[in-house]
C-alpha cells in the first residue's frame, strides 16, 4: 500500500507543478522525492537533519543530472522560515525515518507541526502541501494523530485539508493534503 500512497501524492504534486515553480522537500531522505520534484519544479530546496540523507540525495541528483536545480540544506525541517524567504508552489513531507538508516532517528510531531506552520506561510495561493505519514510505529502514530488534528483546525477560508487513507488498516501509511486558497 505504501507505493500506492506515494504514487497518489506524486500525481497531485505533478499536477500542482504543471507550470513549474519552486518546491520544498522538507525531508529528503534518500532523495527519491527530491528527484521527482526536480523533474517537475523549476527549483527545489531540500532539507534533512541527517548528513547521510543529504549525501544520499546529492549523490542521486548527480547521477541523474539534476543537482543544478536543487539546494540541499543539512538542517531540520523546522528551519524552513530561516532558509526560505520566497513563495513556493509545493511542499512535501515524507515522514518517519531514513529508509535503510537508524529507525530510532525519526520525525517527531512537535518539529513537524512547527515545520508545517512555516511551510504554509511560504506556500503561494493555489499551492499544495503534501504530507505522507507512517502510523505503523510509535512516533509515527503520534505524529499522524497530531497532524490530522492540526490540519482539521486550519481555517477553511484559507485552506482545504484532505486526508487520503485506507479505512480498514489503521497502521497503513496515508496522505494529508493541504491546498492554500
């Protein structure tokens, strides 16, 4: 199911970037979402708190010839407002831990919500915030619950928040999309 979840997010992201624009990958991990964004966006700003993730992302970008479109920042996603002073079309969060890395180093609800607040501030009208959550582990479940509550409370005049998930499997990865009006 995870691959369907990512495929669904990518379809909405691609649609939002149909005319280009700046994108943020708030959790670049091994670089797959960053490469996807760089293929469709005019420019990408990618964050990760783990140096290994930044190195993995920079390596894959070099391999596919897209490194000139991406600025990688070795910092937590809750520093978006420090690094980004322009409006962006799409912001992507693929939460959890670095695939193939230390599973104890995971995104947490407090820093993720702080990062999402900052991301919504730089998101341009008509833009998309895409969050993939993984409630199959303790921190992921806490994060998913907190994010669902946060998104549900966003002002409806400014945002439309949508959740996309498997209804009969509570631990399945799922997406939260926020569209800015």
